[in-house]
C-alpha cells in the first residue's frame, strides 16, 4: 500500500513538472526578423506598352496604271537605295511619248514658219509695203507658235515622267516586305496602287500612349518645354531588355478626344537589326527622383482589399499594426508614401501566426540583405 502511494506521488510530480515545462515553452516570445526603414533617393520609372515602326517606313506605290511585268527582289530581304523593284508594262507609255515627240516636232515646224513669215513682213511693214494689220497677224501667229511649242514640250516631259514611273525603284536602303501583287496583276488603280513597304531598321521608332494627366505631369518636370528627350529602355515581348538605349523625341500635336491619350514616340538604335517593325515592346523611363523615400521589403506589407498594413515592433517588443499608403515598387521593396516613421522597426512576419500586441524576440536583419 505504501509503495502504491509513493508511485502515485511520483507520477503526480512528473505530470506537474511536464505541464510547467510545456507552459514555459508556450509562453516564450517567438523570434521574428526585424528590419529598419531604409531611406534613400529612388528613381521612379514608368512603363508603357507600344509598337515598333521602322526608322523610316515608305510605301511603294504604282503611280501609273498597267500590268505588272517584273519583280526584281527577294521578299523580306534587304534592298539598296535606287534598286529596281517592279516594272509595269511600258508600251502604252512609250507610245504616248512617241506621240508627244511627234507633236513637238510639228509645233517646232510651225514655229519656224511663223518666225520666217514675221522676219519677212517686218522690213516690208517698215517701208509701208504691207499693212500694219499683216504685221500684227504675223506677230500673233509667231507668239502662238511659241506657246504651242512650249505645250508640246510639256507633253513630252509628262510622257517621259509617266514612262519613268513604269520602273519602280527603292527610295531608301532597308528591308522590303512581301509583295501585295504578282506578275500579271493590274496595278495602279485605286484599289491596287500600294505594292509593298520598305523599312529602314538601323533605327526603330516605338509609339506608345500616355494619359492626359500623365502628360501634364511630365511637362512639369521638363525644364526645356521644347524638348522631351528622356532616355528610355525598350523591353521586348520575351522580357529581354534591348541593349541600346533610346530617347523620347516627340509627342503628337493633340490629345485623342476619343481615348483621352496622347501618342508619343521614341527612337532606339538598332544596328544589329534584330528588332523589326510591328513588334510589341514596353518603354521604361525614369519620370522622377524621389528624394528620401522610405523603403521596406515587399514581404513586410500585407494587402487586404486595397488596404496595406505593416507589422511594426514597439519599444516593448510587442507587435503593432499600421495602415500605410504604399506607392510604387522598387525592386524587392515597397515605397511607403505615408503611415510609417523613419525610426520604425518593421517585423518580417511572413507566414508566422503573430497576434497584435503579442510579445516577440526581435532578430535584427540588415535592410540590404532582405531578399533584394
């Protein structure tokens, strides 16, 4: 009986010891990483989606009507300035030129006869051998013959120009696209005058749109109102950054009233000619240098229905919650516009179940090492 009593006492003591140990473990303050608010000057950037164009995009058009008789390039290849691209049946235009030259010859003959008659009548009129009316008539015929010759020369020049249009040359060096017509097609009509496009791609242009409000903000930051030459990065659709920086060089003359946006354009060097017209690309550029911005790690901010909250540690090492106004992201940081003090200690709670006003054991973490 005594042995049983002793065993019960020992068991009770063991249980009390275990409970006390468990309670001590449960009440120990958990360790939580804590970092300081980082203060630094931050370049704020904006990104806009745009589309690329060639440095120069020139449509190749048929300026005379006729049947296409030749294509002298490989589609999608480089062409040189002055290279023959297309030919249109020249026979009708050669015939017009021959006719115009014949009319010119006739006009020149009429001019020569009129001049001869005038030269013959002038001395006779001087001695009153012919009437003044005859002199005036001869002079009028001569003047009309001069006009006829000039008109005939103009017809020849026009016929020569039209015949020249039957051969179409590249106006620039660049890359030519796929032809819209084949040999034998009738071109030069209203529906068929655009044959192709040649683009120079050593430099590309990127057009993008900004809102009216954004444009007004941009202009406030530009010292010279005649210039808007910010340096930009071009980000391609695969996420890669184009190796050459460009510049914003122009804005359209008007805000589009249907969309409330302004079209802007940047030029970007493209010496390797890797970028082609028609690609989608993002334009990124610095719009503002935020002086003394407050930065905290992204994982320190909790968002719920558009409200941003941050856990901070007070002087008693207890958790408090502050509602903040989060601005733009900067790398792996949030820029905090308001709601925090520069002296605040921010708790990187993460997935830990930490209650407000609960005590913690802060573990200092340098700001530059918080998973930037």
